[in-house]
């Protein structure tokens, strides 16, 4: 059975443990890259990663997203929303549908 992981700074992710998700708090970029690779090679179908960490590990995240599993999904951290998660969803919708479906009124 597949599992769900959450990786990022401790303050941003620890609440997910109460939901039964596997949390991996990291503080150093090298540690985070190693842990993300380890998670991606494990039995995880979904990896939630804080937006700030996803930006720091952009090349690693892009490499992992080339595979069918796991799905890597950026989430806001305690420092706020950078918009990276929404931009990522928008990119995938454009790829699937062939055009942008979000109307911004411009």
C-alpha cells in the first residue's frame, strides 16, 4: 500500500503527523535533497513539500516529477504562500487540457 509523505521545515509540517502522514522535518538543503531522493525511491505515492524547499530543490523535484510516482505537490509553509503551488497546478492543467482554463479578467 502506498503512503503519503510531507517534507519541509519542522514548524510547517509537524501538524500533518496528526493526520497519519509520514513527516520528514529537514533544516539543511543537502539533508533535504538526500531525504527527498530516499522518499521518492520508497513506497510513497504523494510527497507534499513546502514551497520554499521545493524552490531550493527545483532540479531534484523536476527529476522526480518525470516518473509516474510519487506526485510531488508544493504546499505553503509557515512563512506564507509563494504562489508556487498554484503555478504548478496551473502548469499541469495546461499540459492536460492544452490551454489555460483560469480566467483572470484581463
